[in-house]
């Protein structure tokens, strides 16, 4: 009877200790959400003193430490979470914190090793792929960045940041068609965020690249293509884009607004790249982009699409979207079914 009472006492103490740990973690989360990161860290440290193997406490501490820019502390506790081999969600998040902390400390090569190890464990998870690709991009290893990013996008085509990064990679490589397709997809997924105006302006700049007028000869239009765009699988599409932009001033287009010209040219662009990819179904660009945009070009939604992706930079498009809610909702439903 005494032995049973002793075991019951130990069990009760254990439950109380765990309850206290849970309470400290909840308090830390509340501090964190309120922006009081140092108080959050203090609360997590008390929880860890009671239970050094609480993966959740270590993870939350690492997260708060990263936001205070104490990357050494964040790294320390992220590594503990990984060593504890906690749940997949915690472990995956810890790898991202560890890699980001190493990046911030200037240890990019170590960060790359961390992400590569994590990707082997988590089957090309899109967030790990994105972060690894970003590391490669920042050290100008564009081919490696693109390779890993493509795997992440296939893992989760709806991750807008991955498309934006891919657009930047292809722009750096002067691969205009591929860059345009990725910019379009970012804006389709994220049409009205803080990042959208910059992406929209880059898309418009890319679309008109290589076309110029001689101020002394206004009727003469010059078209120039980069060597990389000529060697691209989309070389004929590159030429067609330039020719489309060059026709904007023709009499047949003079009464069209800039938005109408954009929709007209974009429809033709989508049709060209779609027809080019019809016989190459396993190609990443066709599977991810051209097949969808070819279908969009043949739909009744191109006018809506043009306004939808322009709303962050074009006040008329913003108003148009507000005044055409039903049509916009129908379009978004179509996208959900076809993307």
C-alpha cells in the first residue's frame, strides 16, 4: 500500500510538472504573439528547466530568438529539436529556422547542407526547397537554384514565393518567356500584396524588353534579343513577344487602351507557348505553366484575368474588380478547377 501511494505521488508530481510546462509554453506563445519576444524566451527557458526534452519549448524559443536576431541562440535550440527527432511538423520547422539562422550568420554553405539534409528527410518539401533555392540564388548558382525550386513547385504549385523566385532566376538568366510565365503565376496567386506591384512592373518590363524606337525615326522599330533567349526552347516565342509589342502602335490597335492591348498581346502569348508545349507533356514548364495558360487563353476569362493581376498597380483594374465581383468569383472558381 505504501509502495502504491509512493508511485501515485510520483505520477501526480509528473502530471503537475507537465501541466506547469504547458502553462509556461502557452504564456510564452502569448508573449510572442504580442511582440514581447524576450519575455517569451524567458518563459520557454523556465519550461525547459522543468522538462529539458520538451521539443515544443525548444522550438518556440528558437522561433522567438530568431525574431530578436539572436541567431546563435535560435540555432542552438533548433538543433536540439532536430536531435530530439520530434514530430515532423516541429522538425521541419526547426530545419527552416536552423537554415535561416545560419544564413543570417553568413554561413551559407552550412545552411545549404542543412537544407539538403532536410530535403532528403522530407521528400522535397516546398518550403525547404524554396529556402535552399534562395541560398543558391544569393550566391549566383542559378542552375542549382532552378533545379531544386522546380521540385518544390511540383510539390506545391500554390506556393507563390516559389514562382516569384523562379521568375527572378530566369530573369537573371535572361530567359524572358520562362520569367514571364513565373511572374504571371505569382500575380495570379498573389495579386494584391506588398510584393505585387514590383512583380507586375517587372512583368511589364520583361514583356516589352528588346523593343525600342529610334527618336529620329519614329516609324522605325528595333527588336533585339539576348543570346540566351535565342538559344532557349522558347526562342520563337521570344521573337513573337517582341513582334507583338512592336505592333501596339499600328492603326488596328490605336483605339485600344493599354489594358486592352495587354490582354490582347497576353492572349496571343499564352496561345503561342501553349501550342509549343502540346507535344511535350512531361516538360516542367508545360506541366506547371503553359498547359494552364493555353486553356486560359481559350476561355472567356482573359479580360478578367488582365484586370485581376493588374489590380495592385492599376486603379482602374482595382475598381473593375470591385464592380465585377460575380465574374471575378466565377473566374477564381475556374482557376481552382483548372490550375
